C-alpha cells in the first residue's frame, strides 16, 4: 500500500475540487491551509449546505451529470456526511468518470 493517500490520478481532481471550493467559498478558504485528501468538508472547511449545492453545480458543469454530489450525500447517513473528505469526493469523481469513459470506449 502506498504511503501517499492520494494516488497520482486523484491529485488533479483534488486540485480542481480545491479551485472550485475557492470559487464557492472565496479566497478566505485558503487561510484554512492546504486542502488535502483527508480534509473534511464539515470539520475542516465548515461548508454550509448552500455551498455544497454550489459545489455540486460546478462539479456537474466540469464532469457531467454522472458526478452527482447531492446524490452521493443522499446515500450516506448523517455521520458519514459529517465525516466526508475531499479525497472521498475525488475518488468518487475518478470512479464515475472512469466508468463513463469505459462505457464510451
């Protein structure tokens, strides 16, 4: 098992999510520090529900409707939602977009 929790193909997705979060929340988000694979949306970023909706819209614009953040959240219980990390979202995006590419190819 690699010591890096973010595999190479996930890193660009993490960067895109970070950029989207800055767009949604503003530059003050960068004061929080580096957003990593283990950064949580609730405890670390304190994202509000309206910010999740705005992030979901940006994700769908970038990756298509298969990347359904609100649908992903709907599958989780409250404790899982509160513990969700940026890395978990990145892995979901990678999985969905890879599956879409496989179906298209």
